């Protein structure tokens, strides 16, 4: 029997489903893994941080579905495709960030960002689809960003990867529709995660301002709601897209940006 959802959450029953979440050791990925496990899904948690995955698995022991740790570096694309086999739900979340002007951006880092954030999702989707198609049901949720819809200076690799992920998601939606498979993006603004916390120092250096001014003057400048998004808020959107109520939602982007893109 699926455990009751915490107060303020939508009732989503994923009992009997297997979900894979990348970047699951912290931040949005951790919140998604816990939320889907609470809904009854058996979660494969993928991250290169093995210790973080073990902590997550211990935390999830009391959930309805539970979490299995799968330590993996997503630059190993063959392994990424293999780990996705047999999954009913795929949450492509893993990401990394470097803030530099294009002329100073290390090409090797650009390559790594595109590998982890675009090519790996392609391989994971490729690995998951045969099972999804075979059973006539599947959910692909790609954790994109407001930067999948808008650009910002000094983030060439991240913006390029997220824009590419949007296109990949829409293509998967068109191909998956006849097979009962949906594919959508979730597009948060700045989320309270270690990735964003690391940006404070990088952005301070790139813009030549003190770190304490970065949150208000850079990160939240274009947001009508002047706060960071919480990981649990993103996880709730992901869970909703996996629910029966969202079966007609596909090929779209669910924006959680505090009004950023309303400008």
C-alpha cells in the first residue's frame, strides 16, 4: 500500500513502477528520488557521488518504494544506456555548471557539460524506451531550466545543453505518443541547491561584484518572486507529470520560474 503523501503534496500512486533519477545524491535529484519513492516507485538513484547515494538510500528506507544506489559517472555513455533498461519512469536531472565568458570557457569543460546534460539523457532515453514501448506506458521528465528557454551571459555550455534538452524532449514526445509514453521538461528558476550555491562565487568573479550581492542583483534580478525555488517544489512538479492526471501533457515545458519568463 502506498504511503500517504506529506501535507501539501499531490496524491500520486506509482506502486509497481521503477523510476530512474540521475544526479540523485543531492539537490533536485535527491528530492525527486525521495518523492517518487514516497509515491511507491522503486527508484534507481544514479550519481557519481557514491557516499551521497548511500545516505539517500538510508533516508528512503521508510518510503513505500525505496531507493537503490547506482554509482555512475554519466560520461560513461554505454553504462548510462544500460542502467536505464527496464525503467518505467526516467528523470534526467544530472547537471554541472561553469560561469565563464565564451573566450575564456575551457573547451574540455564545454564538452563534458554537453556530454552529461544532453548526450547522456539521449542514451538514457534510448535505453529506457524499449521497455516503455513494450508495456505501452512510460514517463520521461527532463529537468531543464529557465535557461532552456532564456539565455544568460557566461553560461554558454549550460544554456546550449538545456536548449538541446528541450528539443530532445519534444522529439521523444512525438515519437513516444503512439506508445503511451510522455516526455516533458520541468523548468525551474534558481533552486536552492549546491550547484546554485557554487555559482555565487563564480558569478561574483564574472561580474566583479561582492558575493553577497549576487543573489539579489544577478540570480533573482528577473524573477518577480524574490526567492529561490525549493527542491521539493520541483520534485512535486516531476511527480505530477508521472501521474495519470498528466497523461495528456507531453512535449511541453512546465515552468517554475517565479515569473522570470513573464517579462
